[in-house]
């Protein structure tokens, strides 16, 4: 896997973990200093972006593996 793709996948996973942590923090401590509606929207926001970050990392990894398999199959067809 090229280092650029691998770095991007790692950064998406890191972003997902950070967003999940922030969502959990607002869930536990947010109601003490925020209104309930504001805390709820922040939790939804952080958790939604955590899901998107994990999905993007998975999609990048899947697309790279599919492309590598396609190139390997094309290379195998060219060789006698």
C-alpha cells in the first residue's frame, strides 16, 4: 500500500477516535455546562463525524485492495 494512502487511512481513523472521544465527553460532562439541546446536537455531530471518518477509512482501504486485485488480474492475463 502506498504511504500516502496508508497515511490518509490512519488520519481518518485518528479523526474518528477523536470525534468519538469528544462525543463521549460531551455526553458525560456536557450537560453540566451546556443546555440539554446544545449538548444533544454536539453529541450527534461528533458521533456522526466519527462514523463518517471510520467509513472513509474503510472505503479507502477497500478501494485500494480492489484496485490491487484488478491490476494483479490484468498482469496475470498478459503473461503467457
